[in-house]
């Protein structure tokens, strides 16, 4: 049993001062006023100015710690990604496989159960290959394809691996494909898409529930053609993910999206690549060199290739660039993605019975430590020990 005494607590809804959170096993068993630890409990005293919050949930993380899921599509690769992002406050994520050769997708699907068993993995995210080459971004055009009936059965494996999702372009899907994926239990997200607003609405009727990285690689909002961006803002049945690094989306558009969509539907994501948590400024992405310069990851032709971003930085940027309040920023990194994944009863909140997936942040919103299923580790030395 561990008793965590914190100067400030965000429980998923509101802030409270001087609270005690008691963790036993993998669950929170008590939340109340700060006081003495119960007999037999290990006391963790968070320092002045610290805040305890629900652990961050990242539904799009391609890599970290020098590893891309595409290069190591199994549990070892996923574990390396989890470890790299845990230092940035992420306690639950969806390791993401971008468009690749069919055999890479098959290998990832074959390992899906083992990947989902890695602590800190909540499911998987297949971003492609069923996207629109017109909006491919850094995805390789030669691997993009239209699905056939056999893909439905293959993707059922993904649906059984936790709370998984797929990003696709609905305008290129066969009739009934989105509906079949949703019926199988997958979260279907619209992205890398040239869809009209009407095609987005049709996909929503078929079961799509999200839009992937708003503004990036999708049809834009115009006066007489709302596109994916306009539909995302106007359709309240869609969760919307956003890369808040100030590079993928101009800060003014970040603020516009926040005001139009709000923290109940807007989810912060990193779209992170292998450079996060790695001592390197370049890596290979399917035969193309990607370089990190001034915080930006690009290929030789200047195409953005994911992000060099941790969720803690995304939270700080939400406050600084989006004009979000601290509770709103924390909610977009925890409670809202938990709702999207259907985990609102156990994740994205701190209450008796909830999962003990927590993050402690200092006064500058930099991680001090995390708990995944009650397992406590310091973000600054990687060792599970009480704070000093």
C-alpha cells in the first residue's frame, strides 16, 4: 500500500488542495484530505508546488527510445516506446503502426495480443494503409491501398488487442467497411483523408468516432466546402486529436480549434517518433532519412515526419498556446482520451476504484514520477522509489 500526499490534486474534473491518495495493488482505494499515512503504508510526499493528476493517455505514438513500432512490431518494441514516454508522464498509450508493407502489418497483428499485455499499452493504432494518397503526408504512396474483404477478418485481431483504433480515409472505403470495423470493436478515426463533410457525416453514421491530427493531412475548411476540418468542428459525435507542438498547427489555429471543439472532445497526442528519449538527431523511416532540427522532424524534401514531442510538453503548450486552463489541459491529456477509448470508469480520473495510473508534476508541469497499475517510478532517474 502506498499513500501519496500531494499539495494539489486534479482528479479528472477539478483541482483540490492538500489531498491524500491511497493506492493498493493496481487501484486507487481512497482519496481524501491530507493526513498521516495509514499503518503499514509507504508514504510518498510530493514537494511544494507539485500536482498529482491522472496519467496521460496518448492514442498516437509511433516510437520512442530509439525505436519505431514499424521497425520492431512486437512487445519489445512497444515496451521501449512505453518506457521513453513514461518519463513524459504518459501511463497509457496506443503504439502506432504507420502505413508499411503488408508483411509488417501482418507481423504487428500477429503480435497484437503480446503487445497489448505490455504494462502501459492500452491497445494499438493502425494509421493506414487505407488512406488517401492525395493526403499521404510522410506515408509511402506505394504501400497505400484500398482494403479487400480479407482485411476485415485480419483487423478483428487488432480489435481484440485492448482498445485499438484505425485511421483511414472513408472516401476510399468499400461500402460497409467502416461499419464492419466499428461493429468489430475498433475505434475508427478519419485521417489522411480528402473527404467532404458529407462523407465524414456518412462515416460517423457508420460508426467512425474520431478525427486524427486535426488540420494535418486532411481536407481543410473553406467557405462552401467544410472538409474534414469543418466537419470535425461541427460534428459533436467526433473526438478530435491534435498535435500541440506549435509546428504542425499554428498557435492561432490551436486556439481556434480549442474554442470550437472544447476539452470534452479534443485530445492531445504526440504523434511521436523514435527520437523522443533517444540521443540522436536522425533516424531511418522506410529508407528515408528523417532529421531533427530545431524541434522539427522532416525528410529531405521538408515533409513533416511525425513529432519530437512528449505529452508533458503538449500539456504545457495547451496552456501557453491554446489558452486552456490547467484543468482543461490535463483533461485533454487524460480524461478525454479515456472517454474516447471507452475507459472513463477506470482511467482519466483519480477516485476510489480507478486504475492507479498517475502522474506527479512539478510547479512547471514537468514530470516528477508516474504510476502504472500502482507501480511507481521516478521520471528523472527511472527508479521506483519515494520522492525526496
